[in-house]
């Protein structure tokens, strides 16, 4: 077995360990961290095997290697850049490079390892951006919850019917996800249902449908899902009006169909907890005006994030951290004159102690593992395989990408599709059908498995939902909704 396949085996075994977390009694975060770091270790120890590089050649020879450029244009471009930099140094200081006017062959392995480190740094920035975003969102939501701010929503929801409540929560999640994003909305809505539902099994059911609703709601908004945002920012779908008008109905169908199906099976009523009070929350009740103020400011901070990103073009975590900084400062001043006992649990410092670090580390491990597969070209190979298998049938390709995004992250899959298909004419034109359907499929397909989307991972961590339970109870709903929404889009534009 080749080295490049060992990495895939490690990923699959680790994935199974995550899925069987309760059977093997090993926390999913441990399995995720192991596969993430082992995959990168295998890549770093044998980079030439993964990258198909002949380290006996000079950098100049590798730049001119047609086969290398065909197989890995990114690596060829890196070698070309390094060669140009070396030549510039030789030109500036010729006396220091006598007899070394070109990069010698013995230094090629060093440049290959530098390429690995460069790739790690690139992915680490993207991953850290997601983790800081998650940390900021969780802290803001927990701070609102500490002030009992979500009672503003829950006090207005009077129904005790499970199915009616499920419809209300999912529709609210669907539209909130488009205005915020699916990850933030999932965190907010989990806090809401904790106020409404006492039974764990029922709360898990609602959590599963929140994932479906958040991913469906994010798919039709330029700022609702990271993959839609990628297509919007990179020029494939620059017209936000087209994204919204053409994708809102298929996305809504992807939610409504599972809800209709659930209406036949979900019966009974829900009992509210007498008082949900997480460990570390305050023992005193904040004044009504404080509750309303913190809720309004926190929600405004979350809504500010996409605005800040659009204006500054900085990663979303910067806006989230700015919102957290403002909320932190304001709440400190708000409770500055209170006794220590009265303000216990109402500060960001106390809230940070409650953040589920294991979930954050789980996210880190999974994203690192997927990044390693992307860096060595496995995901690009998958994209090319789909293209060849389905003979460039845009609907089959995109639906396959959507289902694959339930196993690996949708971001590298969409990035691979963006790199493989150029904006041209017809279905591949700017705002074309291929790109629209890709946004829908990549946004909603991840709901099929609980670790197939950022929203799913967040809910999994917050509610401790296990992989097997979601697979048995929710996955079929998500898949039926996914295909129903895809059929809706097909009949809207292909028939």
C-alpha cells in the first residue's frame, strides 16, 4: 500500500472511532486530534511520496517538469516562485553565490519541506479563524444566557405541542441563519431550546432539526454559509439577488419536507425546565432592563459580524471578536458597582470558564485532518473522479459533492470545484446554474451526518449528541430534504 493511501486509511479509521465514540469509550476529541496530527505527520515525513516529487531533480528542473505541473500546479508555482526569489538574491549579491548560481539538487528536499510548512501555516490560519469565530459566538451566546436574555424569545412561545414547537423553532432558525450564519444561529437556538425543553431525548431531536434548518437557511444567503460566501466573493455568484431568489425555495423545501415527515411521527407535548441554570451561572436575577439590554446588544453584535466582513473584507472572526470586546466592556461597566455575589456569573470571565474546550479541540482535529487530505491532493482527485464518472453532468456532480461534504468539510470540496471549473459560458457562466446548484448542495448536504457541517459539530459539542443517535434518528430526514430541495431546483431550471 502506498504512503498516500495510508493517510486515507488513518482518516477512515479515525472517522469510525468518532462514530463509535460511545462503544469504544474514547472521547471524539481525542480521535479527531489523533487523525489530524497523524495525517500531517505522515505528510511531513514522506512529502515527496504524497506530492509525487523526484527530490533528485533541481528546483529548476521541477519548474519545467510538465507532469508535475499537470498533477500539482500549486506546487509547481511554489517552486517557480522560490527559483525567482533565489535568482533575485544571486543578482543582488553575486559574490556570495559563486558556483551556486542555481539552487543545487541537494537542497530540493529542503524546499519540499518548506512547502509542507507553508501549507500547514495556510490551513492553520483558516482553521484558527473558524475556532476563534466559534469561541467568540459561544461566549456571546453564553453571556446573553447568563443574563436570561433568551427569555425574551421563549416567553413569547406558548405552545407545548412538540410538532408545533418544532415548526416554530425550525422556521425561526431558517431565517435567522440567512441573516447571521448557520454556525452562530445553531449556537443561539440551542440556548433557546434549553429554556423550552427539559427532556434530553426531545432536545436532541430539536437539535438535529436545528442543524437541518440552519444549513438550509444558510445556503440561500451570501453570508449564511461559508461555501455560499466563497462563491459570492470569488466571482462565481457575485449577484446576491440571484442567490436569494433562485435558492430560497429549494432551501425551504429541504427544510419543509423533513418537517412534514416528522409531523407523522413526532407526537406529544414538551415540559419546560423549572429553571435552566448551567454550572457557573449567576445565583441572582438581573433586572429586566439589564436582561433586555444585554440581549439587544448581543444580538446586534452578532448581526454586526457579516456587516463588518462585507465592509472590511477581513475574516469573520475579527468582527465576532470586536463584538465580544464591546459586550465584554459594556457588561463590566454595567455590573461594576454591584457586590461580588450579585454579579457572580454575569461576567465574560466566568462565562469563558464554561466554554466546552473539548468541542473546540474536536473541531481543530477534524479540520486539520481534512486539510491534510486537501493538501496532498486527495480531494482534488475526488473532484476529478466525479467529473469523469458523471461526464460533466452538473446535477450529478454537485449532488455527489453535497453528500461527500457530510463526510469531509464542504469548504475544500467547493474550493476543488472552483479550481477545476473555470467561469465560462452556459451553465458555468457567472451566476450560472452550476454555481447556484453547488451553493445549494454544499450548504445543505452536510446535514446528512452530524459532523458534516460546522453547525452540526457545534450542536454535537453543546448537546453531547452522539454520532450513532443522529445517524439513526435524523440523517434520513436530512437526506430526504436534501433530495427534495435538489429536485425542486432541477424542476425550476432544468425542465
